[in-house]
C-alpha cells in the first residue's frame, strides 16, 4: 500500500491520512499532539476527533508507514518518508529528456489556464514570452 492509501480511504477521511503523514514527517508526535497540530495548521477551523486520529495511526502502523515509539509518539517509517518525498518535493530532472517532459507538462497546465482563466493567463504573458525566448536561444545553440 502506498503512503497515500487506497482512494476510497482518502475520500472517507477527507485527507486526514495525508495531513497526519505530513505532520509526522516534521517530527514524531502522539495522537493528542497531532490533533493540536491539525487545529493549529487550520487556524482553529478544524480539529480531528480521537475517533479519527487513533484508528488512522493504528492503520499506518499496520501498513508499515509509521511506528509507535516507546514514548508513545509515532514516527514515519522509511517507506513513508520515501513516498512523501515524491509528490511534494519532486527530484530534479536527471536528463534533458526528463526536463523537457516536465516542461511539456507545464505547457499543458498553462494551456488549461489560458482556457479557464484568461485574465490570470494574460498577467503571466510577459514571463511566458521571456521563458520562450530563452528556450528558443537554447534550442538554436550549436552545442558548444
């Protein structure tokens, strides 16, 4: 199982799993500390219940994503640390091919923004032109 869980689990808990994993990524915490952190991160708008947090912590331990320490705090297991590293802190491209694939994805994103938020896209046009100019220069260099 991945750190993110099965799709039906994430929807059922409205992302609590992700928030708990991100909280544990910062430092080991017990259930009460996790609930306090959730409340702090939401500026007081949300505090998960013990009935949500503790079963989730047990599930994370069962799935091998967290472990309970002797002091009662939970910490991430190595597999969860690796899984969390990918979506929020993507690795730098290792080749020109990987970088251009990434650029292609960003261009697709900008195309969607142009279709759905013309005003927002218009404000980005000068930056897009500058980047396009730099890419054009790069593409036309003879490889020296």
